[in-house]
C-alpha cells in the first residue's frame, strides 16, 4: 500500500510540474509577443494588442497561482 501511495504522489507531482512548465511557457510566449509587437501606423491596434497580451499574461499568472495552491 505504501508503494502505491508513493507512486501516486510521484505521478501527481509530475502532473503538477508539467502544468507549471506549460503555464510558464504561455507566460513567456505572451511576454515575447508583447515585446515584439511593433507600433503600426494605427496606434490603437498596437495598444489593443498590447493590452490583450497583458490580459493573457494576467490570466495565465492567475492559473499558475491556482495550480500551485492546490
């Protein structure tokens, strides 16, 4: 029974680490996209894209917090 619990714990930890890595990658990609987006002649388009990138980053951080909390 102890062996089963040990393997179950290890599997859970692996799943959590994978989710954290996936979330970190999404955060990094959102930040890179925000940094690489150039200002076009339509400045509003740039600002909207930047705001959407920030919103995605904020949501991703929230998910990361929830995963770490559980």
